[in-house]
């Protein structure tokens, strides 16, 4: 055997080892791809009910939001009506009630002042009568 033949045998052996290494790597890669395919299929099968449930939940949320919109619309209408009623009450009864309250306050002050004046006059009258009695004695 010549040196060239030995070199060719070594190169052939290295090539066989390289091919075996590549075959083993490709087989492992094939198994990994098969497992990935199975995992994706299971995830797809599991996601269908999940997406259906999510769609049902979103439908229910939209229904509740429509109800809330109705409630807020009604509350807005009620607050508007209360505002109008308040302004109407203020316009029709507020002025006369304020005037009546002011009149009754003024009347009570006048009555108190008159009573105080009569009492002061009565005290002055009594003091005058007492003073004249003392002088006569």
C-alpha cells in the first residue's frame, strides 16, 4: 500500500464519520421537528375552546357595557331634570320665600323693638312716678 492509498483510506474514514455525524444530527433534528409539530397541533386544538370562551366573554362584556350605557344615559337625564326642577323652584318659590323670610324677620325685630321701647317707657314712667312721690313727701 502506498502513502496515497493510506491517505485516501483515512480521508474515506473521516468522510464516513462526517456522514454518520450528519445523519445522527439530521435524525435528531427530524425528531425535534416532529415533537414541535405535535406541540403546535395540541396547542391549536386547545386554543379553539379557549378562543370560543373568550368570544363568549367579550359578547357578555359588550352586553353589560350596553346596559351601563343605558344606565348612565338615564342618570344623565335624571340629573338634567333635577337641575331644571331646582332652577324652576328657585325662580318660582325662591324669591317669594326669601321675601317672606325677610318680612317675618323684620316683623319680629320690630315687635321686639316695640316691646323693648314699651318696657323702657314703663321703666321711665315708674321712675318718674317714684321721683314725684319722693318730692311730695
